[in-house]
C-alpha cells in the first residue's frame, strides 16, 4: 500500500522556525551588514523546509533557533535553484 502524504518537517521539535522575509526586511538586513543577496549563505529550492513554507529562488529565509547561550539565534539564507548535473 502506498500512502502519499506531505510531511511537515517544520513540525518536528529539532527543526528551527523558517520564515520568508519581505523586501523591507531583506533591505534592512543587507544594509545592516553592508552585503548583497549573493553574499548570504545559500539554501536549495528543493530543501524540505523551503518547500514547506513555499519559498522560491531569490527569497531570503530567516531561520530562528533556540540557543542555550544566546537565548535566540537568527541566521539567514538565500534560496537558490540547485544546479543541474
């Protein structure tokens, strides 16, 4: 028997919160660090978390983790298309 259900990876306790940032938030982030989109770490468009939140190539994702030392840690990733083999 084949069961076809979509798994929400973000529901797992070990997976941090992923959010698509809007244009104003991205502009503020890039200005704060004086960088361009392309200088952000990358995340592939077919990553399960990216698919779950509906992000597309070019979107910037905010990842929020609980941290034992900082309380809350944010990181950012640019969604890119996986290169063809």
